[in-house]
């Protein structure tokens, strides 16, 4: 065998091993994508479960759409809030970031918990807790703006969302109090 043949064979071996490496990387990416897809499907199923729970609730049928919109806006606020607080200083991880995130999660959590209760009075009580969490959030966001952890545009975006959720909750609470 000549030196040229040996060089070609070694080059072919190197290229074959590179192709094998790339194939395994593609397989890894496919597995990661499948994993992310399953997470997305899980979240979609959870959201669908919540939506069907609220629309299937027979006790108070006329509030179902308001309840669902409040909950949906609460979920959306949590998502945006998590994105905004990710840019806060790391030394605030267990300080104001934690407080903001807990308050944000509290809003849709209390709406969902109240909606699952047996009486309108209980539901109204949990809506009051959600309204309190919104007030906490506003205060925490104002403090974050003063400390320059959040810019004016992000603050205004979050504030508008909170005002919208607050209006919906107050309207829902009024409609419940008329029925209690």
C-alpha cells in the first residue's frame, strides 16, 4: 500500500469519526427538543386542565369567563414578572426578587383556590387576598424603580397589567357580592 492510500484512509477514518460525532450531537439536540416539547405539552395540558376546570364549574356559570380571564392575565403577569426580575442584581435573589415573585404567584393562585371553594363568599374572600397581593406588588415595583433595578418602560408595562387585573378582580368581586 502506498503512502497516498494510507493518507486517504486515515482522512476517511477522521471524517467518519467526525460524522459520527455530529450524528450523536444531532441526536442529543433531538432528545433535548423532545424534552422541551414534552415540557411545553405538559404546560399546555395543565393550562387546558385549569381552563376546563373553570369553564366546567356548574355552581356559578355566569362568572366563568371573568374568572378565566383574571386567571389568564395573572399567569401572563407572572411570566413577564419572572423575565423582568431575572435582570435584577444577584444580591437581591433572596430579597426583593423573592418577594416580587411570591406576590406575583399569589395573585393567580388565590383566584384559582377561591374558584375551587364551595361558596361565593369564600371565593370573594380569596379575590380580596389577590387584590392585597396586587397592592404588595405595586409597592415592591415602586421600590425596585427607585433603586433602579427596573427601568421606566418595564415598570409602566407591569403597572398597566396590574391595574387591568385589579379592575377585573374588583368587577368580579362586585358581581359576586350582588349574589351573596
